[in-house]
């Protein structure tokens, strides 16, 4: 039985960085299963890694492809030691200006596909395994102009926190990763119709930093991983201050 790590969204940004850092850590995994739609990117990544990789170029919102994934797991019966759910995207713009199709696509990928991938992998996870879920600091507060994205990330945080409680009995640990802006291709996609607040961009960090902390927090069995002081402060303020006050301050910063 192979010991494996599964990473969704491995073709770019944070997911790709997870593959690189886990490879460097020499975790003695037999293989990484790398999932995303862009096959060339996954092949490129795989050729840089020492760990053997299985390339699964697939769209995780496509039910036929997810059925193939389920059958592959059933056939191979791997021991999934770590699942990293990174595939996700966001689009800025108001609920009225974005099309329903675009907003539903965020819900399907960030919520439904993440949940489905988790459910499909769980039967193959052993004691002491880890699940790392990419949420976002957007999970801490409803956000105008990013309403559906922020709501999907609140879902990821809530779902993963509850899942972590449920899995305690099996000795499987779930960590939700909630960074602020990270320097990846994410923003190019997110800013198709709108711009991020410049103050937010001041808190931008590298994917390397987010992933290093996330891996450390996952090994320490922490349910939440928040990188960088400004975002930690934002998290605390969101818990302490009334929402209308925070919304007012955010408007002033526009
Ligand atoms: N960057 C940020 O500022 C930031 C901040 C907080 C949280 N996050 C979260 O972190 C995660 C990773 O984002 P990132 O910054 O690394 O963005 P990214 O560079 O755009 O990476 C997104 C990844 O998701 C994959 N993906 C998108 N749609 C997919 C689909 N239908 N099926 C399979 N894979 C799909 C993409 O690969 P293909 O296009 O090849 O399919 C890509 O590998 C996301 O969940 C994002 O919401 C990002």
C-alpha cells in the first residue's frame, strides 16, 4: 500500500508551493498525487520534485471526472497521509454585477468540490494523517465586493473546524489555513472586474511563507493557521469589534 499526499490546485501558487516544500522535507511518502486542470504545469512541477508524482489533470467540479477519481482510489487503495485542498478561486465585484454563473462557479469549486474531495479521500486516511484546507482571512468577515468568495471561505472554515472535531476519534487532524493576500495568480483572476483595497495589498505575503507556517501548524495539530501579524490582528478585531464598525473603517480605506 502506497503512502501518498494528495494536493488539489497543485499547478500554481499555494498548492504548487505545498508540493515543493513537502518534497524538500523528505516526508518519506511514496508518491504525490497532483491535481489541477493544466497538465503541462503539473508535469513541469513533477519533473522538479524528487518524490514520484501521479498527475491527475482533472476538473474537480466535473462529476464524471470525480467519479473516475473515486474509482481510482477504490482500485489503488492508497494510504492518504495528507490531503491538501488548495484548488479555489475568487472574483471581486458586487453580487448584482457578477453573473450568477460566475458566483455559482465559486461555490461549486470552493465549497462543493472541496467537500467532495474530502469525503472521497476520508475512507483512505489513517490515524495521524493530516487534512489541510485552504480557507482565507476572508472567512473572518462578510466582505462587500467579494461577498460570495468570502462566504465560500467561511464555509470552508466552519466545515473544516467541525470535521476536525469529528475526526478526533480517528486521530486525523484538520488545519484550516487563513492567509490574507498571497502573491500568486489568484489576484489576476480575482481582479477581472474590480480592484483589491491597496491597504490589503500592503499585507501581501509569499506563498512560501504561508505554506511553511501551514505545514508546521498541521504537524502541531493546530485547527487554524494564520500567517503574518496584520492578519492575526484582523482575526482578533473581527472577533472583538461590532461588524458595522469594521465595515465603516473598510469603507474609509477605499
Ligand atoms: N492568493 C491569495 O491571495 C489567497 C488568499 C487566501 C486564500 N487563498 C486560497 O488559496 C487557494 C490557492 O490559491 P492560489 O493563491 O494558489 O491561487 P492560484 O495560483 O490561482 O491557484 C489556484 C489553483 O486551483 C486550481 N483550480 C482552479 N479551478 C480548478 C478546478 N475546477 N479543478 C481543479 N483545479 C482547479 C488551479 O489549477 P488549474 O487552473 O490548472 O486547474 C490552480 O492550481 C485558493 O483556495 C484560494 O482561495 C488565496
